[in-house]
């Protein structure tokens, strides 16, 4: 199955992988900027998010992304990935390093990370709300947890819509479908990597970014003093220049996609 996706623009391919709080619509503010800068923007919904249905058996998000790149004839790409999508981006870049020419990880998750007290408390509260059938309460918990102080009501409404849709889709789907977990060594990532964290996010994500910055051979870490967990939605006017500066330096227009 090909996961739901859309493509805009021409030029080197930039693949946008969404947070598991959202779906591919989280990148609405970035697509026009990428197209205007000379890139082909590809964004996709993971299984159980947006327009991609819940899987009916074992699945691999990383393999889904690779299959999509093959379908689109994108041999070498830049990957921009947020939160849970960042874990997928790391797997793609580590297992198929020749396919990834640049990697931007925004508030990224990390396989094997031991959650801190605040992240554990969030997970327990979310699980309890969903077990009680309170999808609205679980949705609001995510909106208030993951958006920083600079996020306006339009961004909050967008995250609310995307998160609730994901909950409803997944709760109605096959509970037995499990992701295929493949062990990979993040130090195998060869692409220049920009790690972005936010001062208003849960502290786990700053620690993860610092850990990866020390582990990846070509990585640097930028901490945004204004950002929560979803800076691309919170202040796109500040996030987009950061994104384009990184791409222009390490994956400029004019190279083969």
C-alpha cells in the first residue's frame, strides 16, 4: 500500500514527516516556502494518520517512506521530520544513508529513550482519558502539552483537529496491527543533521537533541528560546528561515534529486 501523500514544486526533493500529534497538514506553512525556494516538497501521512488508513497487519513506517521515494523516483532527498516522525527519519537515514543528503530533526523522539517524569505523567494521563472514552479530553491534553506560548488559536485549532482525527481513526482500527521494530545505529547517519529543540517543550526533547548531537558525526543542535514542541506551526515566520538556511547550505537547489 502507498501511504497518502502530496507533492508540490520542482527541484531537489524535501520529504516532510509529521509528528504523531498531527498529520501531514502540519507542514502547511512550510510547503509554499519550499516551493518558492526551488524545492519539491513531498509530505505523507503515516498509517493511522490523516488520509492513510490503519494497517491490518505488521507495518514499517520507514519502509513506507522508502517505498514512496521509489515511487516518486527520488533517489536522494532531504528529510525534515518532527517528533515521532523524527524517529522514522533517523531510521531511514541510518539504514539507507545513500538516500538522505540532509536531515533536520525537530523535537525528535529517540528509540530506547527512558522518559522523564513529566513525559511519563503525560502518557499515563493520555492513556487514562482514552481508556475512559474521553477522546475530547485526550485531545485537549495534547494541544495544551505540545504547543508553546507563541502558538495562536489557529494553530491550536489545527492540532486539535489533526490529533482528534488520529485518535478516532486509530481507535476504530485494527488494535492488533503492530509496527515492525528494526534496530539501527544512529551513528550510521552520514547526512549533515540539524537538531532543533524548544525551551518550552518537555525537557526530554532537549536531552534527546543533545544526545544525538554528540552521537551523529555531522550534527549540530539549535535550541529555540520561544518554541514548544511544534515550532513549525507555532511561529512559521521564524521557523521557515531556519529550515531554508539549513537546506541551502547542505542540500541546495540545483543538485540532482
